[in-house]
């Protein structure tokens, strides 16, 4: 019975961390989407998912490549890494979507 308060506290910390990352990814996605011109191929859900992927992958790459000690992914450097990775993911998604549509037109 002694461990039950710690389990609840750990679960709450995990839920808080997930919500912070989702919010951070959504914010990055909205900023990237406001900068990238053109029509959105699939809608807002895909933009948010791309932002969340960029928010996870960008800071991971930064922390692995530069081996920054005490790196906080939800900080200025993490935001920049998330932004660049989300921008790359969104542009790659749009290019891929355009190529698939053009290929369908020729078939």
C-alpha cells in the first residue's frame, strides 16, 4: 500500500508530460502552417500530427548530434529544432502528396 501514492503521482507526471508535448507540437504545427504557403492537402489533423512528429524528432536529433548536457526540448533550442523538423516534414508531405496526385492524373 505504500507504493500506491507514488504510482498515482508517477501516472500524473506522465499524463502531464504527454499533454505538454501535445500542446507544444500543436503550437509548432500552427506556426509552421502559418508560414508555409499553399493549400493544405489533408487538413488540420495531419498538420498537428506533423507538428507532433517534428516536436519529437527535432530535439532528439539535436540531443544526439550535439550531445548537449541538460538539454531541455521544451526551450528555445528545442523549439527551433522542432520548428525546423516540422517545416521539413510538412514540405516533404506536401511534395509527396503533389507527386502522388500528378501520377494519378497521368494514369
